[in-house]
């Protein structure tokens, strides 16, 4: 980690990575039993960016930070499960931003690929130079050519896409899944999705963070609908985002009620598919 602060100048969807980063750092400082992301804390301290608007947006309670952080925790768990069975697998992180999954799940033999737009990868390289067995891919996930950059795919491919697909039209998401099925048959993917109602309201919440020019375009509550897009898509599992997450006794009762309500109504979900 470099000691000089790196100035961040992003816009639209790319800028949401800063809200996610701030949330992970906050939870790691205050509730590290849920997520202990030491790298996120380091990154926030080494970035030249005014986080005050994001802080104000999340200041009301833990809800905003929890929904960001729990996704990361669930993804960590799913990656660990997969690489326990496929220790030399390739893991592809779609829309990697400043995610730090690799540092928490690395088993010493996986191959890791972080994919994001060139401007984001440029910042990532400055803050987090590529470790051994990690490759950065500076492309859009809709650019078919990135598939050729995943060189090691004979020992299984596991794909994660956190906080990404919801910002794209359904037709683009369909194209992405066809791309995966064409190039990585038999691979697995884990991603998060919002119900259409949650997607509508979360678009307003994003604006309160000060990030402009984006909205949530795709909402989904049941991944079984996606199997109608392509008969190669199979649902392995789907569950509400707070499933199996312990409720901290120190949290306000309103936080616990929120978590229970989100899960009961399947407002935010984790999807695990085979393609």
C-alpha cells in the first residue's frame, strides 16, 4: 500500500465502488465479527476523496452499510465453498472496483481475475498492485474479448458480480449470461439482485450519496425466470441477503426488524447459478 494519497475521479456507476468501500471499512471498524476487511480500512485512509456525502447518506443507521457488507460476506462464503472443491479454480470478479475478496479467501493456488473499466483498473493498480496469481482486466464485462483473458479455466471457473448487474438493462444482462455459457460452460456465478420495488427506491438512495447520472435498471426476485432466457442456465440456490447472518446483540431492534423484513419479503437476494 502506498503512503501518498491517490485522488479518485470517477463518475456514474464506477463511483458506487466508493460507497461500497466506505461501508466495508465502517463495518470492519465497528462490527468486525460480520466482516473483517482490513484492506478496506487501509484503502479509505489512502484515498483522496470527500466521503462526507456518503457518510451523511449512511449516517441514519446501519441499514445502508449492512446491505453492502453482507453481500461481500455472502460472496466470501460462496467462493470458499467452491474453491474447497476446486482448489486450483479461476475466480473472475466482474465489476471488481476496489473489492478485496482475494485477500480474504486466497488458498494459495487459485487464479484470480479482477475485471472493471480501464479508469477503475488504473486506480486499482495504484492502490492495490497485482499480487501473484491475480490478473487485472481493463474492459467492460459486456466486451466479449475479456473471456480470452481468462487463461486458466480447466480447473473450474467461479464468477462473482456484486452490485453490478442491477445497473444494466435486462437485455444486456441476458447477453452477459449467454457470453458466460458460450465461453465458460459449466461455470458457476454468484450475484446479488433487488426486487423491482427495492430497485425503484434504491435509485433514490443512491442519489443521496451524491453520485449522479445512474439508476437501477434491472430488478429480479426469482432467478427461475432467468432459466427461460437460455436452457443452459440452472439455478443452484437463491436466498435472501441476510440469510444465515447472525444478528448482533448490540444492534438496535429496528436494524434486526429491517433485516427480518428484507428476508421475509425477499427484497434483496443472493443468486447462485450454473451456466
